[in-house]
């Protein structure tokens, strides 16, 4: 899960952030068997997000890493809530992704909690998005 409202661009070096993400993915491989047969779900929590929390430098580092070293490890990517500005930006940025990745991204607006609960249990959905899970106040975990 990535909580964009809690991210402060430049606060943590992007290479350090990348190492943390790689560590978490490797832990997922060990603990849950992540790979081609078992995929993870990425939830981008945009509740309270503003333009000042957006970080293109981080995206430029993470994208190549996942496509080169972890192909197929991410199943679905849910981004919620979205507004018209985000939808427009996604329309441009989506060309940075291959078609398979674009097909896995779900942009959720309106009653996104109901949409998320169609694919996941309330116990694994964080409170900020309408679930029961209490998580640390960090931008990624």
C-alpha cells in the first residue's frame, strides 16, 4: 500500500526508497510465494493527497525496477480516489507502462470502498479507505 498523502518528495532518497520496496517484495516472495503464480495487489491510497505529495522522481526509479526485475509480480493496482485532474495525468503517464500493466490498473472514483470490497475482504482494507485494518502512519508499507 502506498499512501500518497503522507509522502514528502525528497524527504527520503529515492534510491533508499527503492531498496525498501525491493526488500518488501523479497519478503513477500519468501512469506507468501510471490511470483508468476502468486501476485500482490498494490493499493494507492490518495485520500487527502495533494499536488505537493506527487513524486515523479520516485516513479522514474520504481517503474524500471518492477518491469526489469519483478515482471508479473503485481496483479492489480487500485488507485483511489481519483479526480478528473488525476484521470487526465494518468492518461498521459500510462504510456510509460506496457499494455499488460495498464490493463491491471483500476482507477476508482465515487464509492471506491464498495468497489474495493468486491475484490478484497474488509479486514485487509485500511481504515482510511473504509476497511478495518489499522496501519502505521507511513507513506508505504
